[in-house]
């Protein structure tokens, strides 16, 4: 194509076409209004390609210089917002290439030697996603640190642990938060793993079969900081599994945030009153003046559905495609971009909502989650959270566990009918259920006694919780 032809590409691709594209088809097939966000990756990839072409004597050193000069100008035009994006030029790649040719002439037309938009777009998306994964990994780390900070202040705070949302056993609030730290640490591991497979170079695959030019693909990979090459050209241009697995990792991370959101929403309700989040993360009601609604956690829970939807979209996009590149793949971008945006925004908000904002005057973080320890403890005192401890007490005195379980069920029934806690039943009453019970039983019926007793690795005893915190601090340092 001549400069002129490329600029008016849609009027007819080449001499082969007898009529131009219709306006509707032009809009239907164009991607520039969303894929222009790949512009920096596109320029970076093109410069690495051009530099290799020159090193391999496929283009002249003067062509490379022209391309570099043109790309520098394009970069500043895009940054300044003066670059004119044209729908007629379909996508980010053709827009940048056309402008380059306009600026530097023949050198611009030589850039596409040994390359196709198929390997170009696959490279751009991988480069872009790799850098986004790095930002997401930083945010995941920040969120873990924020949670560990809150945990450290709440090792001795007790709340009821639930199963089936029924009071089960007392747990340390720190222990509860550290469960989320585990989840987010696995999310970070998954991101690191996805990054390795994303960070491989398709460029050099050309349209589908490789190229007749003596390209040095290793050199391009090195310039771009990529960890390897796609080893099969058909696969390199066509598979988007890296985008799918990223979206799967992002979905899981959002699911973890959604679970945490659900708990925050419950904990903030009047019926629990366990925590408060800063007012700036809540909204009022237009009709009920007393309301402070947890909109941010609710939206995070809602946006999780959106990200999981993108995973479904992307994986379905892939399933019917024969080798190699098909235009279907252009549909990978919007779900991928939105997944990245949603996850990053959500993580940023949660970092601040949990950990607070840095006050430059004091050097301290302020406005994070506020904990109502008394409300948590009062709730833990309802619902016979230490019933298992009483059973364990009897087992230690020699009763088989199943018998102990039955004995305690009777004790709980009695306490329920007296509307009191197990620890409030007089010793004589408790001894009526089993003669093995002695005065020391009250120690194990206390919340703190129950907590301290769970002193095995991974348990909720404060000693174990402190060990978890130390381990996370080392890992996150
Ligand atoms: N905009 C296209 C995409 O996102 C670029 C590749 C187009 N290649 C092609 N042969 N039509 O996938």
C-alpha cells in the first residue's frame, strides 16, 4: 500500500477490492476506540522489531533512525492528546503505522517487514498485560500488608467464628483477617504464574507460518524483557489462553474480595456492629435519614459478577476457533481491559478502606477499618461457642468423644432453657451431666481459654496468630 492507500485503507484494502467497506461494517470491524490504549505497547514492540531488522540488515540504519524519530513524535502527539485516531484505519496498529509513514515516508512502510498484525497484536496485548499484572501484584501486596496491620492490633480480640453462619467457636479477629491474607497471597502467586506465560514473544510468527526474513526473535524478546519465545507460529498468533488464565486469576481474586465484602456488610449492620468503615466509603439514603449504606463492599461484590462474566466471555470466544488467527480475537480486548480496570480499582479502594490513608503530618495511616471489640466479644458469648471445649474437656478426662458430644448437647439444652451461657451453669448442674466435671471446667468454658487451647499450627491461639503475622511480615518485606 502507498501512504495514501494506507490512509484510506477502508475505501478498499487493495486493488483486489471492487468496492469500499460500508459505514456500518467499518464501525462493526473497527477496534481503534478501545484498542488505542495499547499504543505504548505497540510503539515499544515496533521499535524492538525495527531495531532487530536493522541489526539483521533487513532494513538500513537510516530507516531505523527515521522510524525511531517518527515514533518519538507519535508518542508525544498521543501523550499531548493531539494524535488523530481514525476509525477508517480500523485499529491502533494501522493508525500508528499510517502516521509513521506520513511522518517519515518509506522507512515507515518498511517497519512491517517480516511482521503481521496477527503477531503484532498478540505481542502488544502480552506486553500490556504483563505490565498491568505487575501493578496488580503491587496492589495485592499492599492489601495484604493493610490486613496484617489491622490483624496485628487485634490478636486478642475475639469474635464468634461461624459455620453455616451459626455461631461455631470463638476465633481471634486477627486470625479471621489472616485467612484473607492467605487467599490474597495465593492470588498473588497465581498472578506471578500467569505473568510467566504471558511474558513470551509471539512476534516473528508473522501471519501464521513464520517468515522468510532472517529475524532474530531472541533479540526482540530480550529487548522487550520477555522470558521466552512462542515456539509455534500458529499457536503464537492465535491462542489467548494467557488472557483467559489472567481473567480466571482475576475472577478468583474478585471472589475473595467479594467474600470479604459480604462479611464487611454483615459486620457493619446494626445487628452485628462489629466494624465501621470510614464514611467516605458509604452513602446515605434519599429517604431514610438514619442510613449509612456499605456501597463500596456491595459494589465490589457486584463487580465480581462482571469479572466472572468476562472470564466466561473470553473462554467462550476461544472455543470454536480453528487455527490460526481469526478476527474473533479482536473481541478479547474489552473484557480484558475491563477486568484489569475493575480489579485494580477494587484493590486500590480496599487497600485504603482497610488500611486507611497516610497522613503526611503524622506519618501514620488514618481512617481504616474500626473494630468494636466489645460487640464482637458479646456476640461470641452468645450461641454456646465453647460447647466443643466442654466436649474436649470430657475427652481429656477419659470419656469417648461421641459420648462427650452427647453429654454437652444435654448441657446446651439445659443452658438454653435457663437462657444462660454454659459458663453460667452452676458446677452442681454441670456435674449432673457428668461426674467427671470439676471446678477447672470454667477455664475451658471461657472465650479466652477456648482460644488459647487451639495452639496447633494454623490454629487461632494468640501464639499461633502471632507466628502467622511474623511469617507474613517476612514474606511481604
Ligand atoms: N485489531 C486486530 C485484533 O485486535 C488486529 C489483528 C488483525 N489482523 C487481521 N488479520 N485482521 O485482533
